[in-house]
């Protein structure tokens, strides 16, 4: 992807990984802060209230939903990620913890972000209660499905994610 003759900062993060195409597209919207969060919907006059449906304490911006909501912070911290000072526009700058393999780290970051988004949709549209355990269980199930998108020699990385990251609750 070229923008004004320069390669965008996030194209490798979004497009050069093995996440499913719909998740790559979500990632592309996310890093540009263009997902259909309540703040963006309010700006377009689609909803009147932009309050986060999970924490009920702040506007639901992309940054808030993925990284700043107390619920999202808890999820990232439970998996051992230090998200302090990181923005969604540069999500790939989240430091990799020692327990996480370097291989397919961008896929893992998109998997966690996608899981938070899907969980938020369950809270918003299906009246689910926020649950870190349910989110991590869903992320673990998705990781096991996504392992088939990886090269055979790399598929074991998803088991490391499942056994070390998604089992912390």
C-alpha cells in the first residue's frame, strides 16, 4: 500500500500475516481508527450516545475499545502484554513478552484485537455480560482454527498461545 509515494507504516502489520482476510480488513480499519465503534457512529449521526457498552465510563473510541477500556486492559495484562503508551494506530509496537514466540506475533495481536471486537459485539448485540474468561476461551478456539492458516512448521505456535496466554484466567 502506498500513500503519497511512501509505504504506510502499518501495511506489513495488516497485510503480511496469516490472519483471515476479514480480520486483516478489520485490522486495516482498526489502525486507522475507522471501525464502527460508537464514537465513529455518533460522528456519523447513527447513534446518539457513544458510551462504551462494556465499562459504561468513557466514549467508545477505537483506542478505548481495544486498549484503554478497563476490560481490554485486563485482557491484555492477563496475557502478559505491556500496552502502556501504545496506540491502536501503532499496535505492532506492543512489546513482545518473553513467553510469546516471535513467529506470527502480528497474527496474535490481530487475534486478540479481533477477540475484543467480537466480545464487544456480543455485549452490544446479544446482551452478553463482559467476561474475560469467555473472551479468552473464544480467542483460544479461534487460535486453534487459525493454526491451519499457518505453514505446517509454524502451526505449533498457536499451541503456545493457547497454553500460555489464553489460559491465564
